[in-house]
């Protein structure tokens, strides 16, 4: 799917998809993102208006991939202003040679939508998914990596009620990380507590009680 997005005539589709995967931002948050909200020096991004009050204005740390992507994308707009949209309204089409794609951008307006480009990429990749699934993918990867659910909730910008609902939805994902956590106690200075020997010694007694 990423290869199909990279090959899209919409040059903003691929970076937008990568930013979505690496920040878990919502579609509307990405579409309306301005350069004033991006700080490549401190590697942070401030989300604008969001679906929830807790999501609006949240500060997101940018990982190395996100910084590299936004840094390259910024280089394509050397005359950008802080008020300009990161993903501007843009028309594109084949230039005179028929091979090169030309772009006509208006940075004072946000891109209308990525729907056509996204649907075309899905068709080429033979993949069935929603743009919103990129957000779910990022969330799942963080939980699988052992990131505490409370931290993930702040990154996702969930409200209190949504956090409760999502804890049930994603709860099973954290089980492997939880198992790794308690397994770490095996070597956390408790090797000589005699637990295994005690358990073995109790087996005959347990069998007698059972009889």
C-alpha cells in the first residue's frame, strides 16, 4: 500500500500517509495542519482543532521518521509562511512532455481531500482499508511495543469516555507486553526466593488433599 501511495500522482498522499502512521493523527487534523503548528527544531507538532476537546491542542512528539518526512516536504515550499497549510490545495497534471507531473498549489487553502488518490492507491495495491485505519495501525504498534495505555490515550487525543471504550477494544493487544513485564520479574533479583522448590514440594501434599 505504501508503494502504491508513493507512486500516486498526488505528491502529498505518501507523506500524509507516513505522518498519519507515525503520529496517529486524524484525517482532518492532517488536512488542516499549518506550518505554525510544526516545530522541527524541538521535534514536536501541536494539533489544531480536533474531534474532541482533549484532542484539540495536544502536543505530539515527532519521531525521526516524521521529522525527516516533514523536513523534506518543507523543502518543497521554500517560500512557505507559518500561516500556510502543510498540505495545500493543489492541482496536478501532465506537463508538456507527457511524463512529468506539474503542480499548481495554493498554500492559503488546505487540500480538499485525498479520497480519489487514496482509492486509486488501494486499487493498485489490491488492499481494502480506510485512511482512518492508519491511525488504528499506529495505536496498535505502540501498544504491542509495550507503551502504557494511558500514554497512548494522550497521543491519540481520546476523551475520558473514549479511553474507557478503547481500553476494551485494544485491551487484548497489551497482554503480550504485560506477560513480558511480569516475566522480567523472573530475573529481577528473585532467583533465590525458593518459589519453584516450594511449588515442587507442595505437589504431593496437594495430591493427598485432593484424594
